[in-house]
C-alpha cells in the first residue's frame, strides 16, 4: 500500500514537489521520506514494482525515485514501461554500481542516477534540478523556437518543455528536451559533448558512464525526430567528429582544418 509523507511548507523558489519513491528497503524508505518531507517534497512510497506502476498511472508525479532491485517487477522493466506513456523525470537509485546497468537504465529512459550510499543533499538537488527543467523554470531562456530544415519544421516551447516536428508532438524525456533545446538555441553551431554533459549532469567528466550516455540520449532523440529514416542531407542532428553535435547544418563539411559532419 502506498504511504504518503507531507511537509508543512513550500520552498520559496519552487512549488511543492510530489515524488513517488519506489524502494523495498523499508528502513531506507522511511529515512529518505523523512528527509525529503523536511525539504518541501511530498513523498508517496511504494515497495513493489507492480504497485509502483499502478500508482504512477493513478497520479501525475513530478519525479520518480526508482530502485532497481524490486519485488514484483524490477526497476529497469518498470522504467521502460513508464516511458511508454509518461515523460516524468526518473532518478534511478540503486546499490548496484556496475556501469553497464547505469547505462542500461539511461537507455530505457531514466534521466539521472544515484548509487547507494548517496548524499541526501545531492538527491534533493538533482530532484529539484529535474523538476525545474520540466516546469520550464531553469535558465533565463524562455523563447520559443521554430526552425525549418530540408522542409522539416521543428518547434520548441521551453516554458512548457514541449516540442513538435511538422506539427506532431514529440514525447521527450527532460534530458532529451534539454539536449534538443541546447542544439536549437545554437542552431548551426557545434555544441560539444562536454557542454551537453554540463547541462545534464552538472560536472563535466564526473562519471564515464554518464558521459557516454550523451550518445545514448542523442541516439534516442534522433529516433524520435525521425532522423534515422531520413537521408543524410535531410537529418536534423549531425555528429561533428571529435567536437560534438550540430542542429540544422553547421560548419563546412569539408576543407582542411574544418570539422566534417557525419550523421
């Protein structure tokens, strides 16, 4: 049964956050819920993967804290199933520190991860960062973008964290939207992987697995944009070898000393 722990006040810069905590370690869940509740976060706790999926469908949470080792339905499966219908920010919380498992979780749609034991302050900071991005409260840039490339119209609305291609809405995770927004706001210019890593994780080079996840996010983003079905010349996102990524064209594709763009 889901249990809810509520705070008495709200943060001055961010409205009350509603979090779904999926954790089968009851002692850790109690400690985490108590800490979060004292920091303007309303926590609903479930300890079973099947129950967690039902709870996530019942209520629109701001963020999900997801353990990987769960009874009923494991965390990776739950993450994949959540992503079929929801773009809620997901933070994986797990005792397993293996790099391939972290990367697998990010491939399935998780936005961030923490490895046990973790800092409670860091958990709160990452939760708030994800929620700010999702609510359009992060960063000063609130402009909308409308780009047309090879007769493909791409639109972004940062305040709503919404995007569309040729009028069709895109279902993007918060990190996918942040990457697309970063590329769109610098259309025609190369954005380095380090800059994207700073945007997503806060500290460039902090984790090798997360660094490589930039490529994972780009790959998923390309699929959602339809790039994988287009000819090279019509693709929206291109890779500039050794430098980063560029949206809607970029530097000359040939020439001595000039980066070459590849799909």
